[in-house]
């Protein structure tokens, strides 16, 4: 679905693809099309038809008709178009440009997102509603990933519309998939090479506390994407300086990473361990953080707790060795 984040890290595309499959199997999603993705290529005419179907609104005079659900612009028809666009988004190379520049598409996508807000608190989001908005998020990820639409996407502050989803705490499956797909949109932003504007935007909108909460309490998939986002922020000098600027920020990140290490001792989740080690390694590049880590680096990272888990992962073992060397007083040999 999407390019790999890095060679040995779980691809965001895999995470989203799995979440969509799981979401479609949640039980009560009722859409007027087959859930099996079509292999037919999408032509420009097909795309135009689906976009028109999605953006169209019914005549108010027809809303009470017995067959209102089948009328052009009905909620069911828009849902059909939305699902088809989501399933076939990789079959049309410039779909992001079409979505961004077609009249009414982005407002319609945002309207779908906003319509779910009342279901967040109290947490009454259904599997059907979650599945529908996850299809919207898949299209937003497409826009966020494209070089020509990523900038305008940020300038319009569209990621802010996803923050209420990331701020939810319900552990039910509809909420978990909603958070996971929302994280996927942010992940698509940070995995690009030209991400300075992205990092600036995310730091200014307080994405880190949202990611930290998910890193501590989310599912393994959600934790993976959330810590990937934090790792990408740390890899940028602006992000590293931001987190290490105050004790409170460093303590918040360090506490969550330490808690994750304790959880990994039990779960043996090697993908999470890879990210945790890389986050600590990057933090050790900052002199103040390095000094603090000398006293607060979790013991399982200092001893042989993960030696068996990392037996065949030479890259992460080397990262961990470099981290320990950075925290020692011995010069590198």
C-alpha cells in the first residue's frame, strides 16, 4: 500500500491495511457494495463518477421518500462512493491531486469526520461509523503522502481535525481502529524526507502528548505507529531540542519509554523494542539528556534481558551498543 518507513520498521501501509481489514470485519458495517476489493483499474471517468456521487446531496423534498436511501446524494450512496474510492486509491496515481482540487471533496471529507465527534464522548461509536470514517482517513492519508498536496494539507491545518480521535481513551475496537488510522495520516506526514514544516506544525499543535498516551495504553499496532511518529520527531534537530528543552518534556517522554520497556519485557514485542532503542539513542545525542539517561536508562536495556530477543537483529543490537557507549564515560574505540 505505501512504501516502507525504513527497511526494518513496520510499514505504516501495512498497519493501515491490517486495520481496514479488521474494521471491515467488526460485524455491523452495512455498505451497499461487496467488501472484497475490486481488481479492476479505475479510469478517470470512474473516478469522476465516484467523486460526484460522494459530493452530491439529495433534494430536501425527496428526503422522506420511501426509496430515499437509493437516491443520488443519499447517505448510503455517499458511503458506497467513499468505500470505492478508499479501496481503489492506489489504482489512480494522482488521486491526491484530484481529491484536493475537485470542488467540494475536502469539505465533504471533513464533514464526514465532524459528524463522528458527537459519538466520541460519551463513547458510543459503532463499528459501522468507525469503518466509514476510517475510509475517509485513508483518503486523507493519500493527500498527506503526495508531494504536491502535503504542503496545502498542512497549511489548511487539516490534521487538527484528527486530534479529537487521538484524544479518545476507549479500548473498544471501533475506537482503537479510529485511533490507528488517524495515526496513519500523521505517520504519512512524518515519513517524508522534506518534513521540517511537518515537524514544526506537529510540535506547535502538541502532538507529542497524544502520541505518548497511545504509546502507553494503545494496542501494539497503535503503539508502533505512535512511537514511530515520536521517533521521527526526535530525528529532526528541532524535535530533539524541543523535547530536551525542559525537564518536564524530557521526563514525560522518558517515563513513557521506560514503561514501554517494562511492557516489552513481558510481551517480547521486538518491533516496539526497535523503536524504543532508537528513541533512546537519539535522546543520547543531546548533552543534557545524555547526562540524565546515565541514571534513568531502564535496567533491561543495560543488562542481557533482551539478548535472546535481539539475537538475529544485528542493527538494533548495534544501536543498543552505541547507546550504552554514549552513556559511558569511555571514548569510542
